[in-house]
C-alpha cells in the first residue's frame, strides 16, 4: 500500500549528482570552504544541494541549504564541527513520520539512514543485549534480531522509523505490561554540539540519559544505542466489532487485561468500536483473513470516498457505516479477523493514507468520561460535551484510536529510568487517545482546526499531555512547562548544558518548550538571543511548491543570530579541535562554557570524547 497519498509526487532527493570527491558539484560559501580546508580531507564531506525534504504525510516541506547522509561517525563529527564554526543550525531527520514541522529547516539537514550497522550482539555476554548505530530502522533491527532468535518486546503502529527517531518523540505501543519503546534501551552515545561523543546510561551520566531517552532532537545527535531484546515470539491476535456501550462497561474490568496487547478503534457515529487483542503463543504462523481495504479495490474506494467528503462532509457518517461494515461486518460480533504472526509483524497496522494525528496521554481512569464527552461533541450534543467550541457543521473521520501503556515502577523497565519528558502517567496506567484525520490525495479536511481545538480543550481539562510527535496546536509553551513541572526544568538544564548555543533548536522547540530565549550581559546592555544558532520560522506557504503537492506547506526559516548586529561567526576556541580532526589526533575538543558546576557536568568531561576516532595503522 502507498504510505502517503498516491497522487503526490515522490520528490527527488538530490537534483545534483553526488560528488566523487568532497563537494565537487555543490557550491559552498567562502567561509565554509575556508573552514573545510582546515580539516582532514580524508574524512568525506558530501553535502547535497536542492534537496526537498517532507514529512511522511507530506504535511510540511522544507528546502535545507545542505543535506547530508553520512556513513561514518567521523563524517558526522566533521559536519557538526563545520556547522559550529560556520554558525549553522543542524536538524536531524529519519523517516519523517511526525506530521508536524519538527524536522523542517532551511539550514543543514542530516539523515542517519547510512549509519545503521549492528555493531555487537550479546553485549557483555548478556543474551539479547544488542549495540547498533542509531539510524537503523525498527524493521531492520527486528530482522537482524530474528537471525539470533530475538525481537523487540513492543512496537507502535509502524516500524519504518529510525530507532533514534522513535525514542526522541516517545513512541509507544498498546499494552498495560509495557511503556514507551525506549524502556528497552540501556545506554546511548550522543554527539554533542562541540563534536564530542558522550555515552550515558542509568549509572553513567544519568541526567543526560533521562533527557536523551526523549530528547525531541534538541540535545545532540544520537549515534549509537544499546537495547535489551527479548526471545522471539509469535502473536495470536483477533479483532471484531463491538458496541461502544459494551466497551465502556468493561473499561474498568477486563477490557485492557484479558490479553497482553489490546487496542481499540472507536467509530463515533456508529457508537461502536473494533477491539483488537493479541497474546504470545507457540502456535505456527497463520496469515490474516482477507479484508476490504486491505485489498486494492477497497483501499481506493475508501480513499476516494474520503476525498469526496472534503466537498460534502455530511456523508462521513455514511462512509463510516459502509467502509467499516465492509471491513468488520455490519453488526457487532458477526465477523472476526484473526491471525498468528511474528511479533514484528502482528503488532503493526496499516496507516493507509496521509493524515493529521493529534494524540494525548491521560489517566486511564478518565477514559470513559473522555470518550463520552467527545462522542457527544462529535454528534452535536454540546450540552453533554461541555466543550466551549461549537460543533455546528463539523463532521470528522474515523476511527479514533484508543491505546494504553503503563510506565509505573511495577512494570519491567530495562532502561531503569523515566525520561524527563515522558508524557505518560507516572503512577498508574495511561490512556492514549488519537484523533486521526485523513488527508485524501494530500488535501486537508475542512474540519481539522475546530475539531482539534475542541479535542485539545477536553484533553487538557482531563489532565492530558500531548504526544510530542503529533499535530497538537493549542497548548502553549507555558502550559506544557506546567504539565511537566520540575522534570521540564531539569530537562532544559541538561539541554542547555549540552547545546548552549541552540545548534539543535528550531521553531518547533521555540514554540513548544518554555525556553529562556534571551540573555543579558548587564543592566545597561540590550537583551540578545541566548540561542544564537536556533532557527525560527520566517513563513509557511503553499506557494513555491508548484502543482501537485496538495495542501502541503513549504516551511522557511532563518537563524536567530542573523537578526543581531553582533556577528559571532568566529569561534577561535574551536581551533584546537579542528586541528585534531585534521591531523587525526585522538584529542577532544573543549566542552562549551556553562554556568553549571563541573561535578554536575561530568558527561562533558574530556575522557568521554573521540570514542569513534579513526586511528592510523
């Protein structure tokens, strides 16, 4: 199946051929050429120009100045060194599955797909403990693990994302026996803005580890991961249509505990839900039943009906009845889909079409109220909904995805820590409610702004927190800061120590996190940007993409430091580190200045660097 709307063009990653030698076919500005000449030309530097980046859903596009796909860590270190000396913001992207502008940049964009080797199995003679480069996808990691009889213990809906991207945004599955996917990770190696490599774990640099397990790409570049896998297993699963009333009646009984893995797709106009349950089994694999939109005919019928609903939204209740009746039966309990599959396949689902997603985590105990009130709003019963946003004329897509996790101390956690920015409930089970809106053939549904405003109002009132990778838009940075309290304070402290100039910060971070973005040198000195490498948005527009890109937006940005009269493009403190890179010495660049004591900043210590330094001979 197509991962995005089938009529949207597949962008050409690079319209200029790759150079056979360093940067032979890409124009570089004079300063970059000068700094490049100071470094070892034995380490490749192969940027691409005229690259058009987009999210998986093609909701956002951007044109980075330069695009990189390094194959070695020294290459990556060289990019970071040059970015620091040339005062460039760096943004790292994987599959781009987040539909927000999180990975948009007009500066330098790095993709880690070529940094994807499995480095070691059974690390320290621990069965299933694997060390690998962070650009490897979940899919390819699971294939490598399967060769040794292991698998990941839990997955989200898809497995095409890089593992670094998965943990950076808090990806989760649906089980009260599991939390975030990152709970399987026992250590990280992160490349910081001073070109230094730092390893962290629950016992080594634990503050950096807690920040790195959900970093939003704002600390540095995750280059290596150590993860605890489990023995490979099959999942026996089944799904069937049930009434919404029966789902709510069993909510606090056994809905979420009958089987290890459970998820629900709620159909708001039919007042029904599809309940999917899976459990580990020794039974041999058995393929799933043929389904309506699992085949080409049903897939395109559904897609075109959604496209028609953009012009005639009132037909959406009928589409829900027809499509999900064809898929699961027109009466509850009349049709059951089942299969036995390896966990790496059985825990996944087909995301179908380009989409907006707005998902929030809230206490599981609030679930029945959340569904009852949102159902009332969708069905235009505003008195029951008690949401101060009008639902008049609003018709929405289905299903609404309902999933659960549990991250309390009673649930096994190989990482042994809780990320600072973990959105789940710290002392009980968590409900994830995901309001999905499809974008048929790349066209935005007319309801999305008001629907999401109402949805977010309800989620916030019920004590929810947004999933970091989704399309939340109505929570301010101050509100988000209040949701996390001291954990947010500690995260930002580690972030500022790791990247004091904001090399890894963009508009999304500026808009979402409660950053202190200005600093003063004295009472009589005008405030200036604290993060002078941070990138801010200049504009977003449908213009500039040309015909055929649907309602996707072209994002454009500029460095915050470009607005100041002070030109800080010279960094003499880097001269020693540049010379080290050029000569191949195994020395370490000096850590950036910080107001934090040396004791609390041990992960920037000199001995941690140059883990990957290439040695002659």
